[in-house]
């Protein structure tokens, strides 16, 4: 994170293509991972990542506090995801429904089975969208509480309370899963 801070400071002091490229390299993978963990396919995640980083380049002058750069970037990503979702919903409402072919149904089932094996995915699916945002940004992307407060536009105390509540919810779910697995004779890997 210290290296990221130096990269960001260099970009904010001297907005050139070279300094932006360093910002791009530092944040591209993280933002794409944020979108993929929110359920988007890789291509859409890459497209939205490009859009987010383009907005970062364009709107850096609007940033009031350089210390909140990381949170600001994720706030842009979160807003881009929400916009994408809204546009997708409107397209779905206007689309014709076509029958599900057996081949397509089989592919969907295979993909669903593969995803279900990933424990992180299972746990994230049980969370609300807001809770999922919090977990991904805090534990996958490593944002500080302060950056989370900026990204989510809520007070710091609210961030701490929400993290506490999500951790409690996940630990309760994990306890229940392990208890059920023990009854079924299955071993838990975690």
C-alpha cells in the first residue's frame, strides 16, 4: 500500500500519461476483481474497469483529498457497477424471452456447479449487495476503514459497525455449515 501511495502522489502532482500508467497498473487488476466478485463476466468487468480508470484520469482534478484516492476510485467503481446494473435491467425488461435449449441448460448447470464449489462465492451469495461490497472492498481489496467510509459515503463508525455485523453473520453461517457437515459425516476444509 505504501508503493500505491507513492504512485498516486506522483500522478496527482504530475498528471502525465506515464504517471497515469503507473496508477493504471496499480489499480486495474483490483478493480476488475471487484467487478468479477460482484458477479460480472470477465469481459464486462474489463470494460467497466476501463471506464472507471478513464473517469479517474478525467476527474482527478475533482478530488479534494489525496489521502482518500483509493476510496474515491472504489466509489467510482461502485457507481459504475450500479449504472451498469440499471442499464442491464432496462434491457432485460424490453427483451423477448427465448426458450432455454437443453445444451444451454446443461452449460448453465455445469457453470453453477463449478461456482458452488468455491466457498467464497457461496458465502458472498448469502450476503446482501451492501454486505458483499463491504467484504470485497475490505478483505479482498484491502481498503482501510477510512477508505471504505469514503467509497461507501458513510461515517467511519458505520463502517466499523457494518464490518462487525457481517463478520458475525459469516461466522454464524460457518458454524452452522460445519455443524451440518459433522452431522452428515462430511469434513470441513475451513
